[in-house]
C-alpha cells in the first residue's frame, strides 16, 4: 500500500506542474497573438512583427505538443514496465505454489 501512496504523490506533483505551466504558456500565446499595432506609418515593420510573433507562437505550440507527446510516451513505457513486473510476480507466485512431485514421493504421499 505504501508504494501506491508514493506513486500517487508523484502523479499529483506532475499534475500540479502542468496546471502551472499550461496556463502560463496559454497567457503568453494569447498576449503574443493579441498585439495589434495602431500606427499605420510603420506598416511593414508591423507586418514583420506580426509574422515574427506568429512564428514564436507556433514554436511554443510545437514545443508544448512535443512535451505532451514525451509525457504520454513515458506513461506508456511505465505501464508496459508495470505489466511486465506484475507478470513476473505472478509467475513467481505460481512457481511457489506449484505441485512439487519430489516432495510428495519423499513423504510417501504419492508413488
């Protein structure tokens, strides 16, 4: 039972991390996309700034998607590891309780 408690603590820390990072990045994206230059004399500079702001926003989105994909892959590998470990423990349990023919012959229970 103790292992489950420490594992859930780690899960909560991970969720807490994402609850902090996701809104921060969202606010950065929103503020970057909301820039609306009001000066019309520097149109080329403003267009260049908008393009640069959009590129930064796209980079941030790509980085976030990469982080999410990496986290999902890590969870997938962890689940596979858990399943393999559970199967090994089950095999050890079956081996522990399997019939031991030699012991029965020695005790005279079976010929």
